[in-house]
């Protein structure tokens, strides 16, 4: 069964795309909070930001996350995601290898690197166990993923492209999963009630959609971030005395 979904409007012409139940089920499964990548263990520096009183309520949490997805890791992840998806889609293994190497190098702190690569490795292991394919095995062998870590956005994009999931849908699902995990961390750390957490999530809708468009229309040449305070809290978290999260 296919659903017909509106994905864009140009002038008076509406563009539509068929979105299959199988695609939807895969995205819901792979980017569900219950998928075994350990996302709940990471706060992306939020824990230190709360400790330093840089975040103290729903409003400051929303502004912080908006900055992350607009100017920080969320922005660079989008670009690496799109580049990976396109490289796999075109069968360009050299471009894929170069994107992986750059994504590994472009980690601002040791904890953020662990956050990304640990989830990426867990994602590949889980998908390989339940959705194994010769293509996935071949790419993993080519990229030497048994020896090299793989950042989370690269892992998800690689698998999504192999399964012929449209880039826009896959990237939007990834972005939603990313911000939902940050909101969940904020709810536990500040702490906030679940209702306030949902308001933050709803309030980030426009930012997510703008970030989606930016990620799809940017290239490796546009890589760059400007969230020094986020990077600082991540580095400070490494020596924080009391910690609930790994990052």
C-alpha cells in the first residue's frame, strides 16, 4: 500500500510523492527511541550547560537546541547525511569514503566523537542483524567498518540510501530523532515536565524544517559550525564531577 503525501508547492503546482508503508515502518523502527543505539545515554553537552546555569527552563532549552541544529552539529550532520546518501545512491565509493573520513575528523570534542561513532556502530550492528544484505556487507568491507568507527549520520544515511528511502524523508526522520533526544535529556536534567518538553519539541518545528532544507541544498564546501559554547560545555563535561550522561 502506498500513501500520497504533499512534499512541496511551486507556484500553483503541487508536487506529490508516493510514500510506502514499508519505508515508513523502517524509518519509525530505525529512529525510534527503543532502537538499540544507546541514544538515551548522551546529552550533547546539555548536562554541563544545565550545571553551569546556561539552560534552566523550557525557553532556554529551546534556544539552545535551535542553535545546535542551525549552527552546530545538527547543521554539519545534515550535510554529511546528504553527502553520504547521494554517494551511496550513485555508487560512488570514493566519495563515500571521503565523506566518512571528513565526518570522523570533524568532531569538536572527544565526547561528541564518542556520542556519534558509538551510536553509528550500534546502528550498523543492529541493521546488519535484522536487515542484512550483500550490499551492506560489501560497503562495510570497503569502508573497513570493522576497524574504523562510523559517525551516526553517515550510518543512517548509508542504510537509508541502500533501502531506497528518499533523502528528504530519511533526513527529516533523523533530525526529529536528534532533537527529540536532546529534549528528552533536558526534561530529565532541568528538570521539566513532559508537557513542557512537548512544547519545546513543537516550538522547534520551523527550525527543523529550515535545517532540513539547508542540509539538502548544502555541500561539503559549506561545512562549518559556530557553536563554541556547545563545544565548551561538551569539553567541560569530561571533567564534571557528577554525571548522568556520557556526553
